[in-house]
């Protein structure tokens, strides 16, 4: 095995938290309040006060922590049988 340099599979996996980041997150959770909880509480307060723009802004910032992004998927399907299509115009007299 060569010495030094990058090796396949070595090191922390991409996207995983470092030990320090994980320790900070664990400490915040142990104390009973996390940054996400603060954001959600602020969002609810703004919404209840009728400040919809502020609530939407906070919701947009909190969303990535709650809802994963949708990924594109290639559909490769084989259709057995026949299909019928009907073209419907919005403007029948045109």
C-alpha cells in the first residue's frame, strides 16, 4: 500500500458531521432547545401575529431541516397494450 495521498474510501463521508459539529448539536439538544426549535417558534409567533411575510421567510429557512429536497428520477417504463389519446382544444372554433 502506498504511503500518503488520497485513498479510496478513506476519511469522513461527504455530508456527515464532524465530531466537533456533532458534539455541539448534541449539547444543544441536551439543553432542551435547538436552533431549529427557535426558528419554528419564531415562525409560529409571526404567523399568529398576522405577519405572514416574516413567517414565510422563517419557514423558508427552516424547511431544509424538515423537508428533504426532491431529486429527479429517470422513469424507464415499457407500456404493454395500446393507448388512445384525444386532443381537446380550449378554443373549439379556432
